[in-house]
């Protein structure tokens, strides 16, 4: 075995381990494409989707050279430290879908490793210790629609599994599952739990069970109540206090006497205790 393979995070018996979970995946993961190195798993999956790959197809890689994050950021994706995967959903995009994915990641990390994570709107997965908040996972949902191939959403998920030398701009806010739990984690176990949870939460969205899903999301996301947040509209900074999410998953924010609904963009917590209720 070469040194490079030693550091790979997914084992060579990935297929066998996934086959054992097959019945819990529902329509998910009937095709899993595992690569050692890609630019972005979401780009690889977009090509497969254009070629007709079915709903639930998964692309997972040991490393990415051009991993993408939200808001045009890159996603740090070195070999041996994270789980990088994308899942194809042949469905219409909705904000609820990204909230569902956040819930699925939080549940999967808890099932696979025992760690308790918190969600920050819309879908950062963080671990809070005292006042230190560390992002351990993120979701990038990219939607496309065309007449020939219909609606599709590529859900890209990045999980920091092992501590690594994060670039300076991430060093004060990125964390890893192993760093937080103090235990070694098996990437294949996390991947399996993630696909089981995503399958079940996405089915819930398709079945229209929004109320249950939003309630679960809110229970994992203390910052969506009584927390002072700020966000930018163009160059202007706005500030308000969170009051939950609406039925479409938009963040409700009280600004003076008015209530605003935020449907995207970056929201930064200014005050409020990020501890789970
Ligand atoms: C975020 O900015 O929080 C979202 C990060 C999403 C990263 C994942 S890693 C797998 C998939 N491929 C990508 O290029 N991005 C997503």
C-alpha cells in the first residue's frame, strides 16, 4: 500500500459496506461513484445527471481540487481529512430541502459519532463549546431545470472529519468531528448514516411533512430565536433579532417594528447564546 492510499479516508470495501445498508437507503445510493480525486463532486455529478443518472445517485471523493462552498467560497478539501459527497435529487429546489439536509447531517453525525451539532441558518453545521463555535460541515444546494431533463438539485455535503492545518482564514471557525469528539471516526460509517438520514428527510419533504421537519430543524437551531443577527444587502449592513422560520424555511427577523423574511444570503450571529434548547 502506498503512503497516499494510507491517508485515504474511505476504505476500499466501500461498496460492500454500502450494500449492507441498502434497504435503509430507499431510492438513494443505488449508484455510488467513488473517486480518489476530483475537481468537485458536484461537477462530476452534474455531468452524470445530464447523462441520465437516477435520483439518489451519489458521487463521493477522497479529495477535491476545486471544492465549492456557498457564496462563491471554496471548500477546503484535502486528502485524508474530510468527507466530500454530492447527491442527485430529481426534484424541484426548495429552501426546505436544504434545511432537511442540515437536519440529516446533524442526525447522522450524532448516530455515527455521538457528537451533538447545532444548525445555523440556513445550513451550517457547527459544534458549540462555551462560546467557541466551530463549523464541522456545510451544504451547497445547486438547482437546475430544463425542459428535456426536468428539475434537479445537486446537494453537495462537506464534513470535516479529522483535524488538519486549516488555511488561516478558516482557522478560527473551522473544526472537525474527531477534534470535537476526541475519538477516531470511520468515514464509511458517517457516509452510511448520512445517506440513510438524507433519504429519510428528503422523503419527508416529498411527502409534504413540512411542519414536523421545520419543528425538528428549529429544535437543532437555537440561533433562529432571540438572537441578534446581521446581514448585508449590497453594501448596507442590517441588523435584527431572530423569530423562527416561516413555512418556506425563510428566517424571520424583527427589525424595529417590522418583521422581515430572509430567504438566502449570509447571516452572522452578533449576540445570543448558541446553546441548544
Ligand atoms: C458551505 O459553504 O458551507 C457548503 C460547502 C459544501 C462543500 C461540499 S464538498 C462536496 C460538494 N462538492 C463541492 O464542490 N462542494 C460540496
